[in-house]
C-alpha cells in the first residue's frame, strides 16, 4: 500500500524521509524549496546524496514533489506567466536530481480572462515547460482543482483539454485530490457516488492517467468551490468515500498522500484510519 503524507523538509530534505518512516509511510510528497519564494537556493551535491540515501534507507517506495504556490501557468500577466514557466522547469530539474518521480502542480488562474483562455494558456505554458525540460525523467502531474476563485481545472473536461492539447501528452498525469473534486461538485459520499465520479473521470481522461491521490476530507459542502481540507471522516465527505478508495484495486499501487491539518499527531491518526478502512479487502473495480 503506497500510503503517506506531505512531509516537512525543515532542517534538511533528508529529514522528510525520517519523518515519513516514523509514520510508517511508503509514499511521501515534499516541497523541494521554499514554496513562497520565487528564488530557490541551488541544491548542494551533499544534500542530494543525503536525500537519495535517506529515501532508500527509510523504505520510501514513492516520493514526489509539489511545486511552489507562486507558480501560475495561465496568469493573464505575461511577466508572471514567464516567471512561472521558468520556475517550473527549475523545479523539474530539482526533482530529477533528487530522484523524485513527478512534480504536482495546481492549474492556475487566468483572473477575469475566463476559463477558455485559462485552459488555452495552460496548454501554451505546459508546452513551454515540456520543451524546456526535455530529457527530464520526472513527470508533470496536474492536480484537480476545487475551482476556488477563477482557478481552472475544476472539471474533468478542462483537465482533459489540457492533457490532450499539449504536444507531449505522454509526459502528463493527474493528481486526484478528493477534497478538490468534491468541492468542484463531484460527489464521493457513497459507494454509488464514488463509482459514478470515477466513471466520469474515466470517460473524460482515463483512470490510468491518475499518478497520485491527495487524500483529504472537506470542511465545506459539495460544489462549494472552496479549498479547505479536513481530517479523514471529520468533514463533509465522510468515511465511505475513503473506504471505497482504499479498497479500489485499480489504485492499489497509486500513491495516496495526506494533505490534512497536522494539529498534534493528526497525520498518524489519519493514516491509522485509512489503513483500517483498507483491511477488509479491496472493492471490485466497476469502471
């Protein structure tokens, strides 16, 4: 089971692996740099070596990164878009050096330009990113969006248009965030709703395109378009969705990481619950 959490890199990248091991994680997501700054300190060879060694020593089977929150690949501001493309290429190079499988990115916001322009700009920027990172082993993974504000990627069809629109679609995948999908209006609260949403995803994009899950409950209701994560089973989605996900044989080897509130020891609590929801066997795939 490739289950884990987003881990802090405070004190050094290699310490994220030790924190993951302490929680019994087989998967983890990290930031490779300060996510609130454009400029990043170059990776030292010693830090790269320490991180790679720690991944192996700590039994991490799937390690990947999330990009900076400043990146907006469909910004209507040309200068911001250029900076975002450059920062994203740099982050892909960092992922390659660290041996990370892929880089997760939120589709951006075009502001008042509208969804169609936002999707078009995402395709243009992604083509520039892919052209600027040829030879990179790390993939690009687009995260499902809650649709907060003017952010694109809230519908499976918008994500499909991004994937289908680029010149190298084989380098793209999708990260399915349960909170974001629910907030965007796709129900997950019962076995039937879960199956219907996965069927809709499969029709639009294909479930084989899912490279990772962000496993989060939602503080707000269905279709709220508000991105507010909650601990598993304590929000508006409820436990049944996560029971379905943890028992879905199609995703047994797809990494699933928490981005839930970390108050106290809640990562350990949430991981324990997810493991318990998975123990009774896996649901038969219905799509």
